[in-house]
C-alpha cells in the first residue's frame, strides 16, 4: 500500500515538472483565446504550487514574449533554462528574445549550443527561420538580362522599359508547380506575365495600357486564371497587404484562360472586388469586396458604398453571390481550406489584423490568432493542418507557418527586406512570394523540401 502511494506521488510530481498539471492546461487554454491576463494568473499559480516548475516558467515567458515585454520574457526563460537546461525549446526561446532585443552575442551562445549533437529537425527549422531563411530560396529572374528591353503594346507601338528598376509582385504558382503568374509594372502599368519554371521563358498575358492587372490566382486544374483589374494609378505597385485606405474605390475580378485568351468579367457590378481565390473544386471563387450596400446588406434601391471590405463567395459563372462576413472593419485575403469547408481570412481587431476562419456556407467566424502583431494573407497547406501567412512581428514583414489551431508557430523568413503574398503549389513543395530583399520587389521561390541543414546554420551563425 505504501509503495503504491509513493509511486502515485512520484508520478504526480513528474507530471507537474513536465507541465502536464491542470493549472498549466487551463493557462494554455486561456492563451489560445487571447486572454493573456488569465493565462499569466494560471502560470503564476502553478509556480506558487511548485517553484521548480520549468514548464510554468516557459509558458509565462511565451506570454510575455507575445506581449513584447522582453525583460519579463527573458527572466522567465532564464528561470526555465536553469531548471531544465536540456530542453531545446527553452534554450531556443531564450536565444530568440535576446536576438530580437539585439543582444546578438547572448543569442549566439544559446543558438550555438543547440547545434551541438543531433538537434531535432523542428529546432533546426525554427533556428533557421529566425536567423535567415528556413528553406532554400532562389530569386526567379523575371526581368530581362539586359538593362533595356522593348516590347509591343496592344496598339502596335514599341515600348522601351528598364526591367531592372521596376517591381515584380503578386505571384501565384500553378497547381502543378511548373509555372508562376505575376504582376509587373515594367510597362508603366501593371500587367500579368506567365513564367515557365523549367526554361524561365516569359509570356505577357494582359495588354491594357490604361488598366492595372494584379492578384492573379490559378484554378485547381491550372487551365484558368482569375485576376483583378482597375484603372491605372501611375504605374505604382499596389499595396500587397491590407491597410486602412489601401483598397481602391473600384476594381473588378476577371477570368481568362491560362494563355491570356478569353478574358471576361466575373460579374458586372460597381464596387471594389479583389483577392480572388478558387474553391478546391473550381466551381466557386471567394474574394474581398467593398460592395454597394444594396448587395452587401440587402437594402433595395440604395447605391451608397459600404465602408468596409467583406468576404464573399460567388459561382464562377457570376451567380449566387453570398456575403460571409458582416463587420465594421475590413476583412480581406480569403483562402479556401483543401476540403472546401472553411475559408481563412484577415480581419482587424483593435487596430491589429488577425487571422480568422469561417464556414464556406457562412456562420460565426473563429479567431485563430491573438497577437500584438498584424497577420495577413493566410494560405492553407495541402493537408489543411497548417497555415502559412505574413506577419509584421518585430516590425518586419516576414513569412510564418503555424498549425491550424494556431500552435507551433515557425518563422520561415528573416532576411533583409519585406516578404509578402505567399502562394503554395498543390503538393506543398514549392512556395513563391514577393520580396524587396534585392532593393526592388521581385519573385522568390522557396523549396519546402530543402530545409537549411545544421552545417549551413553553423556557417550562418559564425558569420554573425
């Protein structure tokens, strides 16, 4: 009897030390709903119950890190590291806080200790994304080899342009991963171009001097492209992330064949329709819209404009337009889950953009992220278990990946420059995005089958 009693006590103490007690579980649950005050209270209670609880210190550090309190975060992580020096995720977290606080020498001590022995792939991936690119990245040479090139406009006039010094942006990769469509303002307005990734050949798909075309999206079968068209704004690159006032007063969604032929509007309507994305079965398109109130709120006869962007779904033949969100703030950049049952999008909460999901048939939205940084442009992984998105955490626009329940956030890029507009191939192996890491916006390809290896990380850290 006594032996069994002491065994149970030993198991209980082990569970507490590993952070499996009910108090910490409650703290994690509060954290997932964005209630940081209640989460802190639970973790502090766990420490009162057991001052040697490394997991409680670690979770407390994560809360303070998310709140931007680097002093409290580093103190908590240091306490956790003293109690559990072999837990790699704690060492990484402490180094991460040092890194973002520009204490690079202290950060490198933590990071280099992680590379001793055989670190887990997850730790290597997070360390790589924190200090540079997590996977192999190459720039797609979307501009010409010469400084100056010539092309013909639709009217037959010769247009000379300097390809090097104009922006290429708004990329979308084909479902089979063999080509990329993107927007470029090299002709002084935004046109769409298609690049073959095998031979790097380039084909201009649109030829409209007075219009900008951007935000292209492939259909699931790769045979069609949806895109946005609006009156030109002087050849300036359009904002790749949402911001107050960034949406145009009028923009339309068009469809065309993958070779640029058969261009036609999705629907003839006033308003600003943007960010189209096909459903997995190719029969519907989700998009953001600042539609007239007559369409948005069902008030016949009204032609006033709605003040905010909302998420809509429409059939590809332009019928059965349905509004999914009804907010007094902007909702944008929708994306379908692989099973077609959910749509993820970005919406503002207390002046910060967070990621939400809503059923494709409508319903109550679910907030996925609760952060002091804005998150934009979510896309699902092919298995629907993860979301890749853009975040301005630490005042830099970088690419991140997280589980669908918002856990296990991993930074994918931390290179000089901003990173926007991720697009994933159907097999989940290739990710394209736009970035100004080369001074001008260009298209980059990340190979998700080639993570940065330990030796390369060692060399990277040694160069710091």
